[in-house]
């Protein structure tokens, strides 16, 4: 099942009408998604969106959609909070911390690239 069909199925279960969905499935990057989605939306007279994405990805995604010509209201999700500093285990290296560092680097580097364009 394509990701678009999977998401449409779950949105339908949440009560979103099929006619309210506009699916774009050709993009592979945030920049491509912003460009393709903006074209589809502008054809329907939409120029303002609620952009829902992870908090760590929001700045870069918002920059791409604004560069494509959309007015963006950011709705960041999946905020995380660090462990309490009193927990000594929070200072030990782990795979999750390495993953988080990689994600942070990707977002900072991606944001820098958006600024170059």
C-alpha cells in the first residue's frame, strides 16, 4: 500500500471526508513536497496552510513552503523534553542520543541549504 493510501485510510477513520483530501505522492524531499503541494493548492485557490510536521523539522519545512509561495501557520508536533538532569543515566551515551544528534545535524544542514537558495 502506498503511503498516500495508508494516510488517506487513517484520515478517513478520523472523520476526514474523502473529498477533503488532496494527495501529492511524487515528491521525495521536503523541497519537492513544498513545490508540488503548492502547485496543487494554488490551482484550487489555496494560499494559506496549516503545516503539520515534527518540531525539529518545522523551521526547514516552513522555509520551503514559504519559498514556494504559501502563507504558513506552523503546527509543530512530537515535542520532546530532555530527561531530568538529576538522572545520572541521562549522561550516558546511547543509540537514541546518536540518532537525535544525526537528526539535529540534518535539520541544521538542511536549513543552511535552504538559506543558500
